[in-house]
C-alpha cells in the first residue's frame, strides 16, 4: 500500500504537484535524515544532504521506474550517491588545504634558512638533472601527491617514489660535502 502511494506521489511530482512533494517529504524525512547522519556524520551536513536528495527526487520523479527498484530503495540509492559525492568533495577540499599549508611551510622554512645553507641547497639543486628538478618542484613547490606527480611525469607511482628517494639522497650528499 505505501509503495503504491509513493509511486502515485512520484507520478504527481512529475506533473509539478507541490502538495505531493510535501507529502513525500514528510513521509520520508526521518528515514532520510537517519541514514544521512550515519553516512556523513555531521548533523548540519546531513540536513543539507536530505534537502539535496529531495530536490533531486523532485527533478527525477518522472524518470522513476518501478520495474527497477521500489521507491524506498531508489531513494536510498540517491541518498548514498549524494553522500559519497559530498564526502569525496570534503576529502578533496581537505587535501587542497593541506597542500597549500605544506607549500607555505616549505616557503617559510626556505626564507628562514641561513644564507650559507640556501647557497648550498641552490648549488645542490643545480647539480640535478632537469627531470629531477621537475620532480622536486612538483612535490615541494606545487605540493602534488605521489600519484599526481606520477601522472604528470607519466611514470608508475613506485618508480616516482624510488626516484624521489634517490634525488633527496643526492641532495643530502651534495649538501653534506661542500
């Protein structure tokens, strides 16, 4: 009975019936909020997520196919997909913030180096090949991750990590032996 009611509400929403949307929202809000809270673990974010999903249901109501899934399963699939998108977005934003912070710290540390150390580092970097300097630049100046550097340089991640370790070893040796 509830499934047929939900299907009827979706059909009415496909015809832009706002009352059907209000009824649908009231009927499913608690379940959506519980699941959203479990997925994103932030009360405000969970409410935003529920709002986004209900708007998506409003937009997609005409494309619902009862032969593929019941309304509740379809609704939970929409919620999960939106939650995953939101979590990935949050993670990407956190990585970008950490990268910017790391680049700022490297810049501040370089500015605080004594002149003799700065000269030794510049001389050591000058002794590196262009590819090795590019590798260091991507890591320390642009703040890219190992995977991103490997993509830019079109090499396997393991090779890039090995190369980075070798380059840093060369730098240490040149700086230690003036």
